[in-house]
């Protein structure tokens, strides 16, 4: 079986976005049960020099749906550093990313495979093929921020396991 560009991008994004949505739901329920203000989670940092929880979620959305949009337009830049969402808003952002990716056909996504984009970071511009962008930049960042989201909620006390992170795995022969 050949793995398509759709499988490697949209398929991977959707599996983890669904898992992150579930993790956020469990985190919200935990906060309500424990009497924890969800804003404390939104602002939480693992370390002083590390971006807070809200940035992890912003980045999960940005390195999935935002990455697909970047491959479509040929332009990609870092996500916003603005803290303009509460916990429910972050959940909505994940849902928007899932809906955006689900709105595309497999053919639409596969057509992006041979394209290219420019990653702009301030004055610096890095040229990527879409395949290299996906495999060496977008997916590693996506998984990093999804994992950090999981870790932050675990450290707070939310009961999560490995299957919560993996989400719906694809099985078969």
C-alpha cells in the first residue's frame, strides 16, 4: 500500500486533532470537577521560558489547518503569540482546524504534494517544497505541540493515558 500525501498530512492531522479535542474536553471536565479556573490552564507554562498552554493549542491548529492553507497559498509564517482566547475558544480553534481539513477532498490535498511554499520568519524566508515542509517542519511541530498539550494537562492532574494521545488508530491488514 502506498501512503498518499493526504494520508501523511490530513490523515495524520485529523487523528491527532480529534485526540487533542478529546484531551481538551477531559481537561475542561477536570477543571470543573476540581473547581479550577480554566483560565489558569490557558496561562499555564511548563517552564518560565516556555510558551504557555494557549500557544500550544494555537500551534496545534496552525501546524495542521494553517499548514494546509500555507501549502495552498504558497506562504506560511509563525502563529500568533496573542493571548486572545479562553479555554472554550481554544477548543473552538481545534474544532475549526478539524472542520477546515475535513472540508477538503483527498484529491485537493494530494494535489498539494508537488507544490512549494515560502516560510517567512521576520525578514528571513525559507523556501520549502510542500513535501519537505510537511515532513521536516509541519508534522514535527504539530506533534511537539500536541504532546506538550497532553503533558501540561497531565501535570495539572487530568487523568489521561497514551490512548488519549493516540486517538483513533487505523488498524487492518
